[in-house]
């Protein structure tokens, strides 16, 4: 059985239990784009939860609008990413706020189950995305990449190249590239993302600085190093 057939077998096994799919979606991410397409063709309805680190970023909006317009059975909901809790409570590129209690991913998944009444939630996590994810998915291989709590990983065995090939073959929207050298891509606050936002998405760059003002130090340190290396 090829990887696509295995993925669809996993997806259809959940379809037998519910007519609505819940997808944790990284807007602009290749895995989310591919998995959304697979789910939308099987389920009567797909509710995708975009988990944001910073809300309302300009470069994310085309992916949200595309999903809503391309599929008539897709509903978009937005929730704060659990990583945002840690950034704020621990003072990551900003003053810490001890009133914010960091949530774990399992808590978010449970909150979504309670909100939707649906046990199963899909994720585009793959083994090639890093050591920790590979070890986590390895535990669920015997159960068909479906956990006891209802998390489902249909793309577990796919490579990045295979996901991109699927997107091209299906004529889907192209993923947003933050860092061409990254194994797993998604919005985060690092030098590469900051430089890209400042250059091409100034409103988003401004939004980052509003929420995480000390992140600008990444730019200052980078430019100081560049000036020192050129003798300026």
C-alpha cells in the first residue's frame, strides 16, 4: 500500500465514526494544505483551527481566505497557540506576564473536543519533522497513527518532497516559505522571519514588535555583525 492510500485509509476510518473533521491547521504550512485537501474530499464538514502566535498577520490571511473559498465545506476558527502562552508568561522578547498560565497542547486539544463535541482531531505532523516528533509518532504506528485520545496523523510517513508533490499535482495554493533551509516550516520569531517580515510585510513586522518589542534586537545584532564584518 502506498503512502497516499494508507493516509486515505486512516482518514476514511475516522469518517466512519463522524461526518465532521477537526484539523489543527498551520495557515501557509505545506502539511496543513495537503491534509485539508484530503479531508475536504471525504468529510461533510471540516473545521480547521488556525493556531496563531500573533493574530491578524497580513501574510497569513490569503491562506485563510483560500481555504474558505476553495472548499465549500470548510469552517475556519482561530485560537491562540499554546506557544504564545510561554512567550508571554516567560518574557520571550517582552516583559513577562505571570498572570498567563501556559497551556499544554493536550489542554488545547481537550478544549476543542469540548467545543465541537468531536473526539477526533487531525494533525499534519510527520516523522521527518524532527527527532521528538519521530519518536512520538513511532509510538502510534501500531494503532494506525490514531491515539487513544483521538489525535490522528495521516501524514506520519510522508516526506516533505512527497507533500509538495501532492500540492503541485492537486493544483493547491503554494506553501509560505519562511526559511528554505528549515526541516519544518511555520511562523516563529527568529532572525530569518524578522528579516522577511521587515522586507516584504512591514505591517506584520510592526505587529511583531507591538507584541514582542525586544525581538527587534535580533535585527540590531545581525546588522551590527554585518557592519563589523565589512569594517563599517
